[in-house]
C-alpha cells in the first residue's frame, strides 16, 4: 500500500485515482479516505487525479500518541501534497473536520501549491458556542460525545452514524449497508486519536485562518445538518471568506459524500472546471447547475 512519511515519522496511507490535475481530499471524523470513494471516482472520471489519505490515527495510517492538533495535521497535509502531487498545483477539499486542515494549511503555508479550496459540511470557522460565537454548538454536546465514546465507543458510533446521515423512523437517506460501512471506518481509528481529534475540531478557532483564503473557494453544506449546523459552519464561513461560493443543499444532513454524492461531485467538477479567473471574479463567474 502507498504511504508518505511525515516529519515525525508517521506513515500516512493514501490512494491516487485517475490522472490530471491533483485534487487532495481530506476526510471527516471519525472516518478515513474510503469515505471519499464515490466522489473520488467521479473526479477521476472527469479528468482529475483524486488523492485521498487517512489522517494520522485513522484507517491504515499510523497511530502515534502525538500530533492531533491542527498545526500538526496541516503539516501532514504538506507532506501529502509534496509526496503525491509531483509539483503540480493542487486543489484541496476538506469534509467536516477536514475543513479545518484546509483552513490551517492556508494560514500556515499559503497558496503557492494550492489553486482552489473546498469546504464540505465543514467545521470552519468555529464550532464552540461562546459569547462571541452565538451560532456555535453548546460545549455540553462535545462533553457528551467524549463521555459516550469513553463509555461504549461501539454504541456511540452506531448512534452517531444515524445522526450523521439524518436517519430517523421515517427518513432513511442511506441504506443499512452505508451505516454498517461507516461504523467499520469509524472503528478503524484508534480510541485516543478519536478522542483527541474530537477535542481538536470542537475547540479550534479557525476564524483568524479564514483571512488566508485568497483563492477560489467553494462551500457546500446541507441545511438539515445536525452535526455541524449550517449557521455554525457553511453560512458563517461564507461570510468570512472573501469571494467564497456557498451552495446550500436543502434539507440535506451532514454526510453529504453519501447522501448527496452526485450533487457534490457535480458541483466540485463544475467549480474546478471553471474559467481560469481570479479569486475576486470566481464568485460571480461560477454558476453550478442546480
């Protein structure tokens, strides 16, 4: 299996599908690169090289004790880009927790090696509710998550998967097979990385990082997202990121890579295939089919 090795000798698994301009895909918590498979296949079919990797602590990557802060995770993304993109300018797309890597990478490392960015169901700009972030999520929610994981991680992940995809007594946007697959991915992550990354995405304030988005940016978010509410994530990010293009999926839950995979693939391809315009023009130039 292909790996890149980070500065602290952590091996990160990746897969590269297709040929063409590289698009680096960063998965959400508590999943791995396989969660991108449907979208990656669509990108490869559209003439891009889709590169998805397992975050440290998850999937087939190493599980070190340290490095689950966003500064280190952004440095890991540097390693992936340098090790897989062959010097070509890449696009980077982060789902959920992965949006934080996109933001911190741009703030720390700039845009020299990145031409487009996408945030999908992303935790950017700041998840935690505070006096200066009224649309955030109450800290008790994250405390309950950590308690549930500590008490019985398997039971927590099975329940979490249903909320992730908006599954209820009547609404069933995904099959039992998708829920089972999601559970399997979640349980491939180590317990400590799972807890440490939950703390990282819950408490890291990316609001200062949003000023670094000096490049065309696409934001995709479902209005029915109960994991990262759209007012906390997508809409707040769109207000802060200059010239970002926000597309809202009416009623859609958090797990867009499965529930809305065709729309996500379409909108990413349209975005990446847009005319080569500057960041100041792209918001007006892109009109994805709805």
